[in-house]
C-alpha cells in the first residue's frame, strides 16, 4: 500500500551506455582542444620563448669535447669548431630539458638553443637538434648570451655553466640550473645554487 505503484525503470541498454560514454569523451576532447588552441594562440601572440644552453644543458657533450681535444686541434680554431660541431649527432640528449622544450613548442612557446661555439661546420648540429628548438643560435662569447637574453627576455634560461647563469642574472631573466653528471668534463665553472638559481629536478640524468 505504501510502496511504489510503478515498476523500476529498465537498465540502459549496452548501446546507449556505449554512446553515452563516447559523447562524454568527445566533449572532453573538444574542451581540451579549445584550451590548447587558446593557450597556443596566447603564447604565439605574446611572443613567449624560453632558452637553453647546448653544452651540458640540453646536450651531454663532454665526450665529444674530450675526443676533439685528444685529436690535437688548436683549441677554438676554425678546424676545432668544425670537428666538434660535426660530432653533434653523437651528443646525448638530456631528458628533462628536452621534454621541456618539446612541451613548450607544443603550446606555442618558442625554445631557443644557445651554443657557446662558433658556427663553423654546424650543419650536423642544426639538423640533429632542430626538433627541440625554434632556432639554434651560436653565441661564442658571454656577452653574446647576455645580448640575446637582454633583447628577447625569455621566460626562463636553462643552463649548466656558471657563466651562462651569470648572464641570465645580469639580464634579469630567470635562471634555471641544469645539473651535470658526476663524471662530466665540460670546461668552465660549475657551482649549482651559487647564484640562488632554481635547480631543474632530475636534470643530471
């Protein structure tokens, strides 16, 4: 007498459940697509960019440098740079900086790779590393790094060497230290945290 006078509704059919889930997933994908388009457009219109040092930054190059130095080239000569740049295909990618650059590109932020080298014979370097960057710039002198950072004002500059971190501090760009492996033999001073810079997690891998 007090119970429901109507039978319970029948359970949804498998087909209706399937289409209900399908339409929900489509709506989620459309929403994510809209968010991505807005984010991409905002970054492109704003000209947002990031920068990363090549040697010891996005690339593990100490092995290549050691090899070239054992071949008795005059340090920093034209032949030295040609030989070193030609070995870029053998340089190992450092995962964390590379992932950041790829994600940045996917949302419209332009990553720049700054190589503290002359550009002699640099075709191999450009070819092997272009997928991670909007452009690869050769900045053989510390002042060249500063000039780029001062002019372009990237959101962050990820770097391994003290000298590069110093240029970021001088240019009022946020520096992020990329750690080196314990057996790294890159030239230049390396003192993580010396300038109160952020340290990129897992960047020593």
